[in-house]
């Protein structure tokens, strides 16, 4: 009898302890059990990961990543082109050793097969990675060599006068458009800006309707800009901006036009041109936008 009473008392005591457990703790424990067993039968992609879940990248961060990847690919493409060109030079030298020197006056070899049909489709390489220096760097301001003596410094410039034709055409060439363009671009890679400029002028005169004409005008302007012939460079860049506004190099050309105008002291025209870059090409690359901001600050716009 005493054993049965003691056992009954123990059961009552156990029931009292269970009732004393806080209801909140019991609810939390039940929720944890539900989460565990619920997640056990869910597909992996639907299981909650708590506060550490990846919320995803914003469109701005994705755009910045794409711009960085694009710039890296342009740099790599330029390095590959230079290596291909040097390899072609070595092959030509080896042929000369084996078969005798080339006759005097023979035009230099094309800058390698790596460019292929790129000379006829500039949009396939919008970065033109072989550029000798990035946009956004302007040489010291000063009057251009051979500038007209009738235009005093600081006087307003007639931008319409800049759209004149380039220099007279050299003697006709038997080279194909591809060979001539590649030769001009090869001089550019060698930083022989004088020879490159002459070859690009020849290309423009002989093949004005070729698909590579916008790029030829742009690189002609680059050779003039790098030789500090800023007025002539402005003419070439203005040609791209006005006649080929939808070309791949059009945003670059408009930025370079602003730099050229700033270099010859045309501050107002330069600032207006730089402002037009973002307005006309709102989806230009980050490199172009950064170059515009730097030039605006440099020019005091």
C-alpha cells in the first residue's frame, strides 16, 4: 500500500514540473522541430538560410563588374595583338635570312594574321585595345604646330571649319583595304605615329566608303593628337562625331575632340563638347565617363 502511494505521489510531482515549464520555451522548441522536419523534405533551393543568405547583387554592382571585365578583355586583346605582330616580324626576319633580304622599297609586312577580318568590322573590337595610351590623359596645352596666325589665342573657334578634308592623298597603292589598314595599325602599335598617320590618310583617300573608315579617322586623330597637332586632331575627331555618330568609336572621338579643343585653349567649346559626351552617349563605358570627369576638372568646366 505504501509503495502504491509513493508511486502515485511521484506521478503528481512529475506532472507539476511539466506544467511549470514556460509556455514560450515549449512554443520555440516546437517551432524548431517543425523547421527541422519541414526543411528535411524541401528541395535544397527552398531551405531558408537565415540572415546569411545571399541577397543578390544590385544592377549597379553587376554593371561595374561587367565594365571591369570588358576593360580587362580589351587589355588582354591588345597584348595578344602585340605578341602576334612581333611573332609575324620574327617570321619575316627568318624568311629573309633563309631566302635573302627583301628588295628595297618593299612595304613592311602586315601586323599579323591575328586581326583577320577585324579591319573590315571595327565593331568586333570596340575597345581597340592596341591604343598606345588610355583616354583621359591630355598633353600640356599649347598652340598647335602650324596653327593659323590669323586666329588670336582665346578667340572663339569656328567648329565648322574643323570639318575640312584631311591632307592630300599619297600615291595610289596596290594594297588591299585590309593590308593597308593593318599596315597603318601596325605602325600605331610600334608608336611610329608619323608613318601610321600617313597610312591612315592614304586608307581614307583610297577607301572612303569602307566599313573601317570611322576607325581610320579615329586612329588618324590619335596619331595627330599624340604628335601634338591638336587642331588637325580636332578635325579628325569631329569627322567621326558628325559623320559617324553611331560608330563604336564615336564616344571616344567626342571625348578626344573635347581634349583637343582644351589643348588649343578653346575652353568653352571644350566644356560644351565634354558635356555632350554623357548627354549623347549615356550608356558609354565607365572608362569614357571617368575620362570626361577628369577632363572637365582639368579644363575647369
